[in-house]
């Protein structure tokens, strides 16, 4: 019997992980270009393409996630 490695098809979690890696990369690029120590919550929202919906539902800003 030989040792054969079978690669499975990509799963949904693979796509989610790749999207998260891409977003982290975008944040790192923005942070490296920023003046000062931190990105502002507005800049983070801009980099992550967060939109605030004014009718009934809103998307929380990144600063509101911190406790």
C-alpha cells in the first residue's frame, strides 16, 4: 500500500479564510502607509469597505466591536 495524499476540493471555510487573509493584507498595507500609530475607525471602515445602511439595519463600525 502506498502513501497517497488526496487533496480535497476547497470548502466554504477555505473561501472565508482566503477572504479574511485578503482583508488583513489590505489593512496591513493601509497601516504601513498611515501617518501615526493607528488607523482611525473611519479609515478601517474605508479599507474594509464597510457601509452604514440608514434604513432599519446598520453595519457596526469597527470601533464599536471593541469592548
